[in-house]
C-alpha cells in the first residue's frame, strides 16, 4: 500500500513530516509520495515559487527512503486538483494497488468542497491525521458509509475507506513560520535543517 500526501508545502515543516511518518508506520506503507501543488485552488497564492517549494520538499526527505517526491502537479501546470493527480497515479499503478490519500483535519472539514471529491474516494482511501482528543462524528452519510477503525480494511481493497489516525499534536503551521521569518525571528527546529538552510540562503519569506 502506498500513501500520497499533497500540499503547498510553503514551507514543508516538522508537523507535515512527523504526522506523515506516523501514518506510514500505522499502516505499514511501502512508500509515501509527497506531491507539491502548483497553484492551490483552495488557498491564497504561495509566497515561494513552485520550484522553490519542490526543492525544499526534496531537501527535507533526502535522507529518508520512505519518501518519494513527485513533481507531476508542477509539470501539469494550472490549478492542482487532487483528483487529476490520483487519476494519473491509477494510470501508473493500475486499479488493484491500495492507495491512501493523507490529509489533515482542516482539509477534511472542507473535503466535500474539493473538485470531484466523490471520485477521489473511488481512487483512494482517505486517511485523516487527527488530534488525540478528536472523535469522528459520522454526521454525514458518506462518512458513516466509509468510516472504519480497522487498518486492515485499507489493505484488502484499493480505495473507498475513511480512517482517522491519531498523530502527535504539533502546533506548527506554515503561516506561523512565514510570519516568524518575515519578522526576523528564528524558525530553526520548526523545519528540517536542510530546509532552514535553503530558506536563509534564498531569503525566502522576508519582508521586502
């Protein structure tokens, strides 16, 4: 089973990496593919360029064999829709391989506003990183129909399940990191050292 995690990664930080690693361990994932988005349809325009964000992701996971960095959304251009990326992965790997789309709790709350969200569930399982104090409330029919607490269910079919996985709660956000950098405050230990060095070298997120 393979995990897929998209994002603007502006910049990628320790909470992205830690939660993704914990999901990979819980599900015994073979690989996790990190897919930086080109133009995010649900967020404001990024501050770092697409190539800079890709470079930061590559540097963040260069020493970890679990992760594969994929630039197909940058190559495709235009708005980055998850459904298009999952279709491409299905063409690459076929219909039988279980795929898990990993998202955070904030993204989950807005999931039904995503482009072709129902098709996403036909292409992959949805794995949500949750807080220790969060209990899933299957108030929507699609949630109750797909929700499972058994990780084994994700291995026995290719797509369609919804699973919440409790991960370490880290109050780190890309917005806060950018604000700290703009104000001249340290962001060390909020991002991997290789990402920190890249941000300082290129003076990213500094106020002009």
